[in-house]
């Protein structure tokens, strides 16, 4: 089989099949990399005074990784700047906090060119190259300019914005045109795929759409697919039965003291709808006095990107909001919100999920959201909890048996919490069985094979970029 070269901003933990803290992406890609004797390339996360292109090669769990260090200016302009202060908010429909600085765009192009210079000598003629996420959109075009004719695919792990939003990006045409260097482009949902095709139809009318999933660009074709990522469902379900998970479950049940636990687990980010979630929960408390003292929300929200001002602001806002709600409703025996700014290992999270009567997953916009799938996978089949899920998460396209809500509406969130807490056991089991079947069938290995199958198909002619 062809060797796989995976390229992403950061190389995830590849501690082997027995690693309890591997993310789903690492599980799927590590298996494929081991099978093909491939390489995972990306930024080390470390800074260096002057970029040298020196590659640090390592092997963990049978997976070869290759990482490079970046200069401080690269990190500020490419990562903190264009990736996380321009593309991330824009692609999550938050044009109000997006920053459009020419220096950010220059740094983004520079770092992608540096990645291309560094990884190109590692690519052999028969390798398949799989590039991941918004940090690396131009990388395929940069590799084509350096003579790489291999099959190359790109997968976007975040939403693709509507055309009118994307037009706010000064270099939107150049960014999208760079994507034509790939042979396969993948999105999580049909919504994101349709938004991409809508942009192409208006901005590139000369490009012909052939059927449902192909763009004909000159003498070659680019396949565009919807291929939703999953979790390592079997492993996560098994982790909920491990001693650490069971011990955490028992501690949570004791701590709950007979109260119903509502769980939210999100990176501290404005796209996750945490302020709206707190307001929805507050609306539930204000309209259901009998629930006081009988329910509590545990919100786990590890900080992220603290070098970016908008992330510092969201943390401050949540500190204030949680304090206000607790001040309004708490008693000497009960606190309605437990708000925690730290992360937990997977086994502990599995135990917390299982102890929760309600999983509250209400992002304002999300490419997929794997917390929803982890919550389902962790449940006790004989007495499962209820998933409340935002309609604007990519996962909602697959998880129709969740209670779907508009996260902008406090009333909808409040009503869904009330419905979930009062839901009969038979209905909870029926909904969970349908959700779990989907989580198990379309897991992360299915996702990896779905995309790899498309990438392995022969193309009509090699890609070229002038």
C-alpha cells in the first residue's frame, strides 16, 4: 500500500494503542500511519530564535513523527494571528471579533511555505499526502510549486462559512484557489460542503461542477466530500468501565448527593456558546423553582489561546456570569453552577459523563463536536442520560435523536433541560440506542477509511500550480 504522510499544525500524542489519553484523531491516523509506515509532520509547539528547518524525528507506538520549531514572529502571525484571530472567528461566523491584519496573512503564507520546504524532501513518489485543517490551507499549493505531484487531500475540521461572510476576508479568492491544488477536499457535513460549492459557483463561475461531488478545473477534477469524523467509540466505551472511570463515577455520585448532574465540557472559546448556556440554565432555574437544590450544572472549560485578547474577555465574562447566577440562587447547602477551568484525562471524563443525567452541548457553531459523541458512548445502557445538542453543531446532522436546540434561545435551552430531567426511562433508552448505533457505526476509523478511500482513487491528471 502507499505510504501516508499526515501534515497538521500540531502532531498529536501517538503513545500507542494502549494510551488512555489519545484523541480520536490520533487513534485513527496512528493506525493508518503504522500500517503504511508513514510519517506525521507538524509544528513542535516550541519556538526558536531563527528558523532552520531542522526536523526532530521520533517514533512512538510504532508511529514516526517529524516536527519543526518556529520563530516567535511565526507563532504570533501564523498561529495566534491569521489562524486564530482571523480564520477561526470568521469561519465560526464571528466576524465581529475577526482581525484582518496584513502581517497576519504574510506570516501565514510564510509559515506554510516553510512547512512545504521542510516536508517536501520527506515525500516519496508513491506517498499519499493528507493535510489537516485551517492552519494549512495553502500547503498543498506550496507543495505543487515545489514539484510534488502526489495525490493530496485536505480535511477541514471546522465549519466552512457562508459566502457573504467569507467575502470579508481580503484574500478570500487566493485562499480558496489554493485549495484547488488538492485532489480531495473533505468537510464534516453537507452544510459546510454546500457553502463551499455556493462560493465556487459565484466567485469561480468558470469552474464546472460535475455531479454531486466533483469540481472540474481545466483538465483535472477535485473531489469534494462530506465525511463526518467520529470518536474511537469502542475504546471510549471501554474506558468508561475502567477503574479510574468507575472511581470517578462513584465520587461524582457521592458529590451530587442525590442531585441530578448536568455536564458541559468545552474548551474556553466564544464559539462554544458558554455564556448562552449559562443564561439558558439561569432561565431554567428562574422558571422551575422546584428544581432548586435538586440539580446542578458542572461546566468544565479549560482555558485556551490565552495570548488572544478575545479569549481573555470570554473567560472574564464567564467568571462574572457564573458568580452572578450562583449569588442569585445558591444556598448554604447547594451551588447551582460548578465552573472549573481545568482539563481532565479521558478516563475521568468518561466517569463524569456517565454520572450526568444530562449532557449539555450547545455551541453557537461547531465543525463537529466530539463531546456529544463521547457523552453518548460513556452512558450506562440500562439507565442512560439525555443529550441536549445545538442545531448548529456539525454533530446534529447525525444525532437527530438528541434534544436539538437553538443555543441562542434561553427558553429553548431551559425547556430542553426540563424535558431531559423528566424524560421517562424507556424514552431515554430508545434515544440512546439510536444515538449509540450511529456513534459506533461511523466512528473515527470509519472516517479515516472514508477519506483515505477517496484519496486513493486515481485522478484524471496530475495537479499543477503555476
